[in-house]
């Protein structure tokens, strides 16, 4: 463990030693965190980072949005829209696995570079929940709309009712009903989210996260993906983070917010993701039974990725390439 990492563990994250000296060291005069200078090759050339292999086409769509003059927010929205529109995806959008009662319900959120955020939860029959989340952010005084209210708002904004039902998802649900037992299957049932972080040619950050959530969840269950600070957090001064995996564990530990705050206090994106996974381990005796993965980007365009189990992958579009990478993990099983 590096000295700085020891310091982070002993001070910033436990509250010990956060005296005036430490604060002076960590914070700039205006109260913002000291951060990596945005002078890297990536800064202002654009970057897209997203969860899982399915992030590759999402990254492409985000990149196209940037090339058409879009900002980081447009990139984030268009990127995840691509995944939502793919009805063969069983964990995002209307093709996703249903809840225990056979209904596919969708969660999504979006956050821009100014700290604005929008979210929809428990939304049915709308193809692009992330776009509805953007409208909540831009057109209402609220951050979150849920269920019927979110659906009615979507209709009022011109989003069409979509009655698509996935045969494959329904078949899987009927099979599940035979036992009705729930046990997450690591990296299969849990690769359940697209979380995408975009940096545009101004060096600004935004993100979006969208999912049909845990397969065969209780009706009304909402995971981390639409929760600001849970499945996604963006602070344009510091960086951004997103998560995938068992939402309950991410929510309990304010996962993406924790990652960004760790970066604010000087951690690299990689160290910050590791810190958030360690926090899950500390708070969950059963942490070996489920998967969570985090991705992070800082203002210099450096990235981090870390998961509980091996198998978490991410897609990174930067400097002319768009490739899938394997995340490091806490466990080596
Ligand atoms: N990470 C997505 C969910 O738990 O719903």
C-alpha cells in the first residue's frame, strides 16, 4: 500500500486527522479540491467510458454525438440510448428481464457538467428512460419522477407508449417462476446496467446510467442506477463515476459519490474505485456472493476500474480506439 493510500485510509475516509493542516493540503483556496491538472492528451480530445462489452456500440454513438457538435451531456444521452434501443439486451431497456409479476420496469438517470441531475424510476412502456431523465432535469423543478408520474410526464413530453414485450425475457421469467428463487449469478444476471461517462472537447464531463434492474426483482424495486450518487455521480471539477452490479450494495455505500469524493481528496480514479469496493467489503459480510464494478474518470482523462469479482469489463473510447478491457478485482476466483 502506498503512503498516500495509507494516508487516505487513515484520514480522509475515517474522519481522523482532517484538521486544518490536512485541509490546507487537500483543498485549494476557493474550497475546491486540488486535482490533477487538465493538461493531458485526452483532455479536450474527448473520451467515453462505459460498463461492459455492450459499451462498445454505446461509445460509438456517444462519439458520433460529439462529432456532430454535441456536448458531454448529448454524448451521454445518445450513448446509452443506443443500448436502450437494442431490445435483444436482457438487462437494459424494454427487452430487459421483467420483475416477479412479469413487467419490465426501467430505471435511469443523467447528470451534466453543471451538477444538474434528472432521474426516472419504475418506469414502464417507454423506450428511452435516460432521455426522460434528461427532460426531468431540464424541464421540471425536480430531480426524480417515478412510476405512473414518470410515465405520464414522458407522454406529455412526446415520448410514445411502447408495448414491446421480449419473448426471450418472458420465457426466462416463466422458467424462473418454476422455483421463484433469487440468487444473483455473478457477471451473468448482474451485468445489468449501462453506465456511461463522457468527456467532451471542452473537457467537460457528463454521465448517464440506465437499466431494467435486477432480473425478477420484487415489483417496485429500484436499484442504484437511477440514484444520483449511487449508480452515477459527476462533479465537473473533479471527475465522474458509475457502477454496475448489485444495486443494493452500491446504494448502501453511496458508491459513485464515494468514488468521486475519494478523487476529490487526491485519489487516482483507480484508487478511488478500489476504495469504494473496499467499503462494500467492510459493510457486507456476504460480499463474495455478488458482483459490483465501478468505473471512474478524472479531469485529466485518467480512468479507473475495479470490481469485487473478476469478469467485470468496460469499454473505453479514447485517442482513436474503442476497446473492451478487463477490470481488476478484489477477489481472484
Ligand atoms: N445495478 C443495477 C441494479 O441493481 O438495478
